[in-house]
């Protein structure tokens, strides 16, 4: 199952399931008793029976903020405001180097193996194949060196290179190291646009900010506990095939498009990127889609049972909050241009359901110190130097 964690961006068994993505062409929407459009045009009672969803018990997560937490937040802000300064010292991990290189296999240059001009990379996080960054560590400005690397096997970007040994002749033009600003009152005034005058005031702000973020994270995990129990308490009779087909088509087309962007066949993409055959992909995707639709059934059954509606003011307020906290839209107008009103209302309505479930849940007497994150996002770091992007990640 872990192989598909990267393939399916939707979060299963959590409230983050209901993201934008429901197409309006799935059929004529039904209007709920609360006055909002429902995503299904059929009788939900044919597919799902709710169990207990109010009074769900969850373990409250304790929130504490330590001096180390505040220091980490401060260090992060200092790092974000660091300046790059050219140095004659040897390059080290974390430095930004300006390089040019020529890649060869068996003495001959290969496609997309060389730069067409100078490029900047950050050593240790360039996204190049294993050994490339490490080979540059220790080099100085003006130095040229041959670096031996082996392409991963399989190699998703070009299966013909899988397992091949290559030599990259790298020239370092410049080495730049990050210099952190001094943490003083002047820095605080600048970074806060004059809102805070002293480091003491800013540290107090950072403590409150850290506490707010930890509280939000704790509430999210507590809601995950609640939603998991609500879902497990429900009885699913079957799933509408039209919804199964719609999601299957939606997800498959998304990753077929991603394969096209790499210029490889879908089969090579699945094999190289996820070590899956097409049959394995279809099988695992089927399980995920089944769960997606089942959770939607439960959520919409609660909407119907509780007659949960969404007023125009709530709709507009939700958009404002989303714009403030999201990176994928810049304004309400931008959001409305990317998503239909029905899609936005569905997401806002889902959030209102989760708020209802949370408000009607019961905190257990016991308290959990913390709940560790279980989603470990693996990264595809074995990308080769590329002549068009240089950092082919």
C-alpha cells in the first residue's frame, strides 16, 4: 500500500479526503434538505447506513511549547532571511554553486546529459543522481573535475539510462554560502515590518505562533481520530459504480498526464517511478477509489441526516479563509476561476460537517502526549542532470 502513498494525493481515513476534484459532469446534482447541492443524484440510503457519529470519544493531545521550539522557529526565520555570499572556500553541503558540466557514457555525450549554460544548484538538495552533489563538495571556484556516477535502476526519466555508469566533467564557476543575519532589534523591526521593536517581543510572538500551530496540528489529529471512528461505525452496502468509474478515470488520467510530461510510456512511468506494473497499479488504485467513494457516502449521509446547509455568507467566508491559508490560490477571484461554485461549496460543506463532528465529540479523560505523523513522503531524488532544467527533479 505504501507505494501508492505518492500516487494518490488524497488522504484516506482522514477528513482531508474531501479536496477539490469532483467533476460537475457526473450527473445532475441533487439538492439536500439543507438547501445545498449534493454530489450524488441517487438515494444514499441504498448505499450507506450511518452508525454512531455524535458523541465520539477521542484522546485529547497535549500541546506544549518549549524554549527549543521557539529557538527552532527563530532559526528557521533567520535561515529564510540569509544572504548568499561568494566565497573562495571549498564548497560544502548547503552551499549554492554555479556550475557547468558535460556528461558522457562510454566516452560519448548522451542526450540531456550536459548543461547548455551555467546553472545554480544547492549541494545536498539538487535532485541529481546519487554521487553528483557529493562529488562537487570540496571543489573551489574555477576548478574542474570528473565525477563518476551510476544511474539508478530503474531510472524513471529514461529507462535506457537505467544502471548506466556516467562521467560528468563539472566546472564550478562560483561558490556561495548562506550567511545568517544577526538576531537583534534591528532585524526584528525589519522582518516584522515594524510590528515588533525588540527581540524579547518577537520571541513572545514566536512562542504564541508556535503554540497556535501546535494547537492546529493537535486539532487536526484529534479530528482524524473522530472521523476514523465515524467511518468505521457506518455500514456500506455498495458503492455507486458511476462514482467508482469517475474517480478511477480522474486519477488514471492525472498520472498518465504526468507520464507524458516525462516523455515516457505509462507502463515505464509506473515501473520507474513506483516499481509497479500496470496490473498492480489498477489493483491498488481500485482499493483506494473504493475507500474514497465509501467515505464520501458517509459524509454526505451526515449532511442529509443533519440537514447541514451552507449560506452565501458562510460560502464567502470559507473562501476568504482558504485564500489566507492556501498556496494554490492568490485571491477569491483566482479561486473562482480555478474551481466551480459547486466544487467550492462541496469542500466548504465538508469542512462544516467536520466542524459539526468535532463539536459533538467527547474528549476522553486520558491525554496523549503526541501522535506521530504516519505519512512519510518519500522523494524521488535520483534524477539526472538535465539540459533543460539542470536540476531534473
